[in-house]
C-alpha cells in the first residue's frame, strides 16, 4: 500500500522519536538510572540548578568536573595532583566537592587569581567532602580572607565559604581568573574535584540534586515499555478472540460474544482504579507498588473489548462472502480460511488500530502515574513530582513541559501515520457504536 504524504511525515516523526529515545538511553549511565529514587546518591550534586542551555542567557556558572593538569611524585609514596579552574562568570560557584577520596593524609591548597594561597585542609581525610559543609575548610578560608574582606564573626554564619573564596573585595564582587587547586596525599589515585555551579545538565537538577534528565529518560523508558507491551497484548488478544468467535459458531463463541458486550459497556476507568488499588501494596509513606505484568494484563483485558468486537464483525462479514463459502464447500478448514483469506484483512485493521491505541495508552499510563497508581517511574509520576517540588511556581517550566512535548510528538507521529478507515469499515464502526 502506497503511503500518503501525511503518513510519510508521521513515519519520519516516529523514526526521529525512536532515534531520540535510543540516544537518550545511551546518554545516561545505568548507575544513575538505577539510583534515581535514591536521594543519598545525589547528595554531592548541585541542588536546584538550571539547565546549561537556559543558564547561558543569565551567564550562570555551570557545573564542571575538573581535569587533572599535572601530577608530581614528591617521594615516600606522596603525590601532588594539580587542577586549574578558570572562572569567568558574574556569580561564584555553589560549592566545590572533593570525591573519590581514599583514606589518607591530605593537604589541599587553593591559589586565587590574585596570588593568595589558602591551605583549606591539612589532616586525615577518609570520605568525600564539600568545601561549604566541612568546618575545617570553612575556618581556613575565613581566617585567610578575614583581613582582605574585612570579615567579622557574624559573617561566618551569613556568608558561604565559597563566596568568600571567590570574593575580590568587601562587597563580594566575584574575582574572575584561574584558580589552582593542589592536592598532596599518599593516595594511589587522584580525587575527583567538581565545581558545582548554578547550571547542570540538559534539564537541571531538583531539590535533592537529582539530574532531571535522568528522571525524564527513566520515566520515558518505563512509560513507552508499558504502553508498547499493553498495546501489543490488546491487539493480539483482540485478533485471537474476535476472529475465532466470529468464524466458529458454537457455545464458546456465544460466551465470548457476551463477554465482549459486557466489556464494551463497562466504565473502564473506575473499574481499573479499583482493581489496581486492590492488587497494589503500600507501606507507610511509600508509593503504591503495582506488579507491572498484572497491571498490563488487566489493562489489556479491559480495553480489548471494542477492538475484538470489531474484528468479530469483520470476520463474520468476510465469512459470508461467496469465495469463502465455495472454499468451505470443497473442504477448506476454518483455520485455513482464517489464515489465508480473513487474516490479512483483520491484520490491516489491527495495524491501523495500533496507531490509534499506542498514544492513548501512553496518556492513560501517565494519568495513572500522576496519581501514583502505576508501577515504577513514568511520565505521570515525573510530572507530579515536579509539581510537589514547586517546579510550576519556581519557573522550572522545562521540567513539566519536557514529558508533555514528548507525548505530543509521539501522538502526532502516530496520528499522521494512521490510515483512515475504508468505506465499509467506517460503516461497520458506526453500526457497532
């Protein structure tokens, strides 16, 4: 069948969307995806940071992992690791984090662009440390800059150490230029130094420091997985039940026909809410936990009624045609007739139905996720989490808009790709409804 122009556009959109999904998966390490719900994992990341692309407009400081500039062996298993950070922004960073710390004796010195060298640490160190939260580092910076910036005791509580470190004058104007960080230790590998800025990643970070892009990718993966499997089950069940009950006239087919009539008349959403709630488990203060396979099977069973009924009517109509009656008369079996003649017709209708079904299932899963009644992280739970953290009122519009744009793009692709029903099928749909 030759595709129309709008169908070609829809196919291109879906191919681009599939490429976007694949590249998104490759852009995020598996470790981060697995730890999206673990706030402790993100404790060293900048909190409430804006995206890199958005912060370029405000010239905010990006978050960077410093590269090792020089390694010098001092002797007696001591190594001097040198890093250089060049600051060119109107605001200071939020913090400096020293990660991958091995238990050892550390001497950490920072030389400012104006030549002032501050020994921020000189002691045993056994774990990762933040410049702002470590009392020893804070005291060393305050003491070294006290006279230059006219600091008093109240400033210890009012001003962050990182602001003092990057201050040029008592007005705390930012001192731009190269900052050299030297780490002397008996460790076997250099520590990782992260300058945390006001900007991080593609979608920024949330209140816990979690990379919002990671949450978007994980919720997209789970939503599309559930929607794809559920839609496939609906189509397969509908094809099987509809074709068999439509071709074979026996007691079982009558029972199936009655069941399909019941399914098409049921209020699906309230029933699905009740069933999901009954089969879910929940601990105190925890999100509802629903087995994914059970959810997909129940959702598919409740939603396949109208499609299976349509397949049944198409099968009955095709069965009554003269060429099929002639084949039956010469001994063709029912399964042969279904496979050879009726199968291609109902399969075309099934593919058409899938293009309508997929975006609707995505929307339904997102709706259930919005109310926390669906397994795992999905676009719905991703958006409600954004609202709970005040993203809507905190001008983090990209957090909520990102899944909405993705769903709209996916729906547009399937809508353009979908084939319009033929005259006969359109009349059949009207008769069924």
